C-alpha cells in the first residue's frame, strides 16, 4: 500500500475557504428573495418562504464551516525527488502522481484574498494536464515552486 | 536561397475563391434583405457585382504576391501580409507533421496543398501552402523532415494522379496496403451507416411533402393493405440507401490506403477523389487504440487508431487511422511491420467481480426511469420495458470488456462505450496518473483510474471505472518513478 502523502496545506487556507464559501452561499439568497416577491404579488403561501430561508441557512453553514474543514483535512501533498504525489477531493477522493520528467513548468499564483493571508497556490503544468496545490504560505509556496522546478530540470529520462 | 519562393500562380484563383466563400453569406443576405429596401437599377447592380469580383481578385493577387516561403538549413521562413507584414520562422525540429492533400480544385491543375503543423498550433494549421506543384511539395517535405539537407535530383512522375513517393531513401522501407477485399469489408461494416440513415431519413421526410399524395396512394396503396408493411418496407429501403451511401463514402475515403514506413517516419496516403497524405513520426505516437465496433466484432475485425501529438484531421476526432481494418489475430503481424514498439501479448486482467453490480446499475437506473416515463405517458408505452433487459445485458457487457494490463514499459486498458476499445499507452507517454474513489465506490472499495496523455495540442485522458484496490495499488507503483517499487 502506497503511503498517504505527508504534507498538509496551510491552516490559513481554512479562513480563506470559509470566506469564499460564505460569499458563494450569498448567491443562494436569490431564491428566498425571489420567492418573497412572488409571495407578495401572487399571495403564494408564506410557509414555503420559511422553508427556503431554512435551506439557505443550511447551505451557508455547510459551505462555510463543514466543507472547508473536510476539504482541508483531505488535502495532502508530497514532493519526492522523482514525482509529486497529491491527494484531495471531498466526495471523490483523488490521488494524482506527476513525474518530474513530465513537468513542463511550475508557477505560484495569488489572488487578493490569498494575498491578504499571505498565501499562494502552486500550479504544476504538464503537457497534458494542470494541477494545483492550493493555499500554501507564501515562502513555502515559493520554496516548493523552486524545488519542483529544479527537480524537473534535473530529472532525466530513464526509460 | 535568400529569396523566398511564391506559390504556384493558380493560388491566386484559389485565394479568390476562398475569399468569395467567406463572403458568400453576407452576399446572400444582401440579396435577400437588400431587395425590398431600394430598387436598384440593373446596371448599378451589375457594376457592383463586377467591381466586387475585381476587388476580390485583386485581393487574391496581392495575397499571392506577398506570400513567400523559404527553407533554410534550420528553419522555414514565411513572409505574408498585404498591409501588415508578418514573418514567421518555424524551426525544423518543431515540425510535427506535414500533410499533403490534393482537393478537387488542386487536382484540376495537377497541384497539391501542403499543410505543416507544429506543436501548440491551435485549430488552424500552422502553415498552409495552398498550391504548389507535386515536385515542389515532395521537395519541401524532404527538406523539412531531414535534419541534414540532402540535395537530390528527384524523379517524380507527374502524370499520375496519386502523389507518388518517388523519393527513394537509403533507409529500409516497409509498405502496408489495404487490399480491395479489406476495403470492401471496411466499407460494409462501417458505422457511418447510422449517420447516413439519419440523413436519408431527414431527407425522406422532406421529400414526402413534395410528392403528391395521390401518387403515393396509387402506387403503394393497392400493394400494401396494411400500412405497417409499408412502413417496414420504407424503412428497409431507406436503410439500404443509407448503407450504400456509407459504403461509397468509406470507399472514397479509404481507397488506395497505403502506409510507407521509412525509418521513423510513417507516410499514410489515402482517398480516391481527394488524395490525402499524412506524415507522422513514430516518436510522436502517444497511444494506439484498437477499436472493435459492434458491426466488426463478430467477424474478428478491428481498426487501429493512433493518438499523436500534433497532426490528425478533424473528421477523425483528431486521431489518425493507422489500419482501417485488420483481422484481430493478424494484428500483431501488421503492427510489427509498422509500429513494432506496440507489439506484445496484450493479456487483460478483468475487473473485480464486485464491480459488475455497479456496471449494471449504472445502465439500469436510466433505463428504469425512461421506461417509467414512457409507460406513463405513451399508449402501449409498456413495450419500453424491453429496455430493461437490454440495459442489464449492456451493463454486463461493459463489465466483461473492462480490464487492464501492464508490462514494464506499457499500460493497456480495455473498455466499452459502444465499441470495445483497447488503448495501449507507453509509460513514458503518460503525463500524469490519477486514482480516485467516490463515496459510493468506497462501499465496495473500488477505484477509477485515469491516465492523461498529450494529444494534438492539449491533453486527453482515458478512464477505467471500478478497478480493485490491488489493481490500483499495482498501477500506482508501476507508474511511480520513486524507488519504492518492488
């Protein structure tokens, strides 16, 4: 049995994911608001309005508290000399192997929210695929990027 | 050497035509909508049309005048543009494939078009030389594909319609040809029949409106007392017609199919009306697919496709046909000639037995839902319950045909969508390997594996659903480049 990768991503990722989760769940507010107007104009039952509000609150809680935590717990990565090993995914657990000799380039990315918490995402690109390790602390991301890039250039075709 | 070459002057005409083709929609629109707006006098319209044609012709001429190409030792230089001058330098080692085609127009003038593709090209071919002589085309290919430019005086018989491979090389040449018998088999078992059937059916329903009703009644009315017989006969006729169309189409497409192998290069030539030639480097092949379509499987026939980085034409879903048809038991023999790297005993380890239930359920659920809906809404809808056993059989079949195998350097997976497919991927072509498990798969501890390869300019991935934990672990360590293996 292949061991699970050892490295976790930054704990600050939780904060960022909670904020984005909360913002995303605002979108679902459209349903109760929309229904509120229908309820007023066409006099549809008010009980449904309360149901929609309850559903909205439930979604918000799940998206803000439950999902980020579960996702954070699942996320593992490990960079070996010859390959990168990733494990992630909430409902579908994914395990990805990317050999160093296939890596074309590595970069770090940072949106405004990530920058606020001094985090960055490492993106690994092969000829056919793109992989991300989200929300690492800035210096760790930079180190990882440089390390993968160095290993990728050193890796040789041994087949 | 320093001066660039122009295309054959016929290119002016071809450029003019393609410019016209692009404008055809606005022109038609102008005719339809412009009519009512203003009553133009006849001469004015005529001048307008003639002026437009002259303008387009001038455009074609200028385009031809400004387009030059030049092959030096390291690169292909293209200069083009009427107002904005564009220069493009393509290094020889970046060139993936050179496709020589002769469309109907080109053939009228005994010319060919040369398409040169490089990595990262986008949808448009990198360079399209619209009209050059056959001799020139062969020379271009020779110069671009050889690292050291050999100045050779070639003998090209230009009278034959086919693009002759008169360029003899010192390297060993192997040839694979599709015999007439095989061509016929390919055509008869072509799955294009379904597509043609739809087209003919659509046409037929259109036609019905044109034929007067009395005619139909008169001719058929007394022949068939029951309308059901009429319908069945009609469908049979439509089926036959579409079958013939599909046969003719396939014969035209794959007629005179030949592969010539010179060293590492494969030259695939095919087509009767339109000759297409594709040059493919063996090193660029990222995977081969052995496809057994439903119509071909009973006869033990398979077709082989290659996935390659770059090249390939759109109508083949960016994969190139290597062998349109070959007997499954002769497959290794043919491969040995053309792509010897892919020859080996492809024993397939089947999926774990507990996966069967999931394969069947996946087909059963939509079938049951569909049956329910049909039974509820349509009279005699309960006939649809026939779907359920079909779904069960289909799921079982998909399970049975799923499997994986590997040796040191290769991985192969077999699966069925409709056709049964076996894909063979060299390990060094796999860009990334993924094993995943959904919550439902967790119950039976099954996994889905996914291999991604480079294909054309982007990636493509092959999935195999529901492999066992052991198979997954086995493949992870097979793919791992760390020393942990064994």
